C-alpha cells in the first residue's frame, strides 16, 4: 500500500499556498463548503422524496374491531355504563 503521508503533505503545501492568497479580513466557505452543502441538499431531497412515497402507501382508514358490539364501540362481553 502506498505511503499516504507523502500525498497528504503535498496537498497540504498546495492548500497553504492557496490560503495565503485569500484576504485575511474576509472569511468564505469556498468551493468545499458549497460541495458539502450541495451534497447535503441532495440527500435531504432524496429522503423527502422517499418519505413521500412511503407515506403514500399508508392506509389511514381504520378497520372495525371484530370484538366491538354496535356503533358505539362497546365490547360485547364488557360492562355497560350505568345511567342514573
């Protein structure tokens, strides 16, 4: 496996020379910040699209419980409320 420290030090020297060209009083995210933001935006878009598809498959209609007796939903074998 090649030695990674040589390539890292070479990249660091190029980045340091580019950093010296940047205005000391101005801070910007740069190209790397834009790339990270764009990747995160695409990931959120993909997740929202997937969630929308999954939510479209959900059936919100409740099926009647077979244990209920009548429209009020009182259990067939349970105690009935007393009025009076």
